[in-house]
């Protein structure tokens, strides 16, 4: 584990050094093809760096942060677009490049607390209610309970284990993103957009993928894939139906990037089940949008119907195609080994700390 930690530090020192270069290039080289050519070595390096890590947690997080999000931000920055174009200070450039965060720009009066002092909304009326420390502490406790439950996995049905993986991934991903956002918020004093928006309350696939689940990915896929495809498709099939190929293309790119992340995690040749998961969701979401346009709001299902149907579809397709990849790549076994090592470290660490404090 010490060797992995050392590798992790070397990787992130390389990331920061590379971003220093990108920051300098962004100030000296005009946007366009020349700046893109200057960024290409860094983009290739960011694709390679996660291969130096074997830990499912450290390697997975690093792959997600730099091979996907940072690379897409740099591609946008090369052409004067995306979140990096608005930030001139060096620390802010590094933070926004490295972490899955989005700075809230020019908050309107609607983004301030309402009468009860709890809820927030953005300009589109989307709920931006910040989940406080108590909420994240509860999810951390639930995650710890899940880890303990896995000790009895031999007595559980395989489908139940896959269902537990779904909750595990949600809790872990939200905690990782929340911790990174909290660090940036504390160091730079920024107001950040939320990473999740209660995905279990989704009323449709469009609502789930576009407004609730992992909003950082949504915000980076929109300008890199969706909007360029929408612009091209509008010239061919018209503005009304252009969102259909744009949505499907977005899910295709997301599928490729997820396959890459799982390769970092397991180092196995993909069996393309993850790709099929996203293609099925892309097709169904495209069909959903087409039906909404066809009926023009004449028919709407109540939440008690659409909500459970959406959740059931996401969970069933996930248990069929997505979550089994964690077992196939033995990510679950290696993750549990890391939890055990962390538990042993904390067990030895706290008594030493108490002894020092008591002294």
C-alpha cells in the first residue's frame, strides 16, 4: 500500500506540473488548432497516468478526474470554450482542471435561500439544496454498514449483492465528489454547483441523466459532444429532431469513457456490456424525447407511476449489464482488501493519537 501511495503522489505531481504547462500555453498561444496541438501531449499523458495505479479507489478516481474530465476540459479550452476559459488565476485553473467541480456563476436572487432558509434554486428553478455534513455522515455510515454486510455475501443471492453494489457506488461516488468540492470550497472560497440532485426522485430517464445523476459529467459532455452534434444535426434534419442524434452520440461517448475507466480498474479487455448499457439507455432516452415531442405534453404520468418505473429500469439494466463488471474485474475483492487495510491502519492510529494527546 505504501508503494501505491507513493505512485499516487507521483501521478498527481505530474498532473499539476502538466497543468502548469497548459496554463502557460493558454496565456501565450491563441485558441484553435495551434493550442490543441500543444495540449495533445498532455492529453495523451493523462490517458496513460492512471495505468500507474492498481488501487481501485485511487486509480478509479484518478482516471475519472484526469483521463475523462480534465482531458475534456482541456479540449474545450483549446478552442476557447468550457469552464477553464473563465478562470484567470492559477490556483483556480488547477482546481477546476483537476476536480469535478463547477463554479456557480453570477447567482441570481433565486439561488438564495427561500423563506425557510433551506432550499435553493438556480435560474431554471432546479433544486440546489446543499446536503449538509449530517447527510454525508449518514451516507458514510451506510457505506460502512454495506462493507460489513459483504462479509455475509455467501449467504445472499447474487442479485441482492448486485443491488447492494448499486447503493455502494452511489454513496461512494457522492462522498468522493462532495469531499473534493468541500476542499476546493474551503481553500478558494467558491460557491459550487451540486454534483448530485437526489437521483432517486427522477421521474424519467431525461430527468435522471440530465438533471440528477453525476451532474459534473453532464456539464462536460454537453459542450464537448451534445452541442456540436446538435449543431450539425440541425442542419441535416432540422432543429426539432436534432436532439435525438445528439443525445445518442452523448451516450456513445459516455460508454467509451466508462469502458476506459473500467480498463483502468481491472486491466481486462472489455466485453462491451457497459457499452450496451449506455447504448440501451441512449436509445430509450432518445425514444422518450421523441414521444414527448410527438404528444406535445398532452399526456403526463404522475410521479407515483413514472418515478418507480424510472428507478426500476435503471436498476434492472444496471444489475444486468453494469454492476456485474465489478465482479468480473475483481474490483469488489480488491476494494474490500483496501477497506480492511484502512481499518487496520485506523485501529492502530487512533490509540497512538490518544496516547500523544494524553501525554
